[in-house]
C-alpha cells in the first residue's frame, strides 16, 4: 500500500476533507520522524512501538578478495507490533 492508497482508505472511513486528511497524515509522519531522529522511542498503544537501535561498528571480510573492511556504526529503526496487532495478523493468516 502506498501513500495514495492509504489516503484513499482513510477518506472512505472518515468523512473529513481531503486537504485536512493529507495534513493529518503529513503531520503524523513528521512527528514520528522527528521523534526517531532524536533517538527517542515511540509507543502507539494498540499498534506497536518504534525504537532506534545502534548497530556497533564491526569488521567484515570480502569473500572474493579476502580484504577486511571496517563497517561504521549505524542507526536502525525497529518496529515491534502490539499484542492485538499480532493476534489480528495471526487470525487473518489462519483464515487464508
């Protein structure tokens, strides 16, 4: 599902103007992005939690050349779905 499909489905469920809906989606995305950029975790009750994790630097070797390379540390975003989302996914998977 892309952003347009997301907007369309929300518009079908909520009777609000398209411009307001787009603004709400944009502000939500901006808020989540700012929180994660500040390395804060974000927990949305009934949906799940986003957390920034730091992967430490490590050494890898290229199989072709045997060269050892230092991979710099990285920040990754992890998402953990809530229990209710996990149950819904499991039920939908079992129905198919």
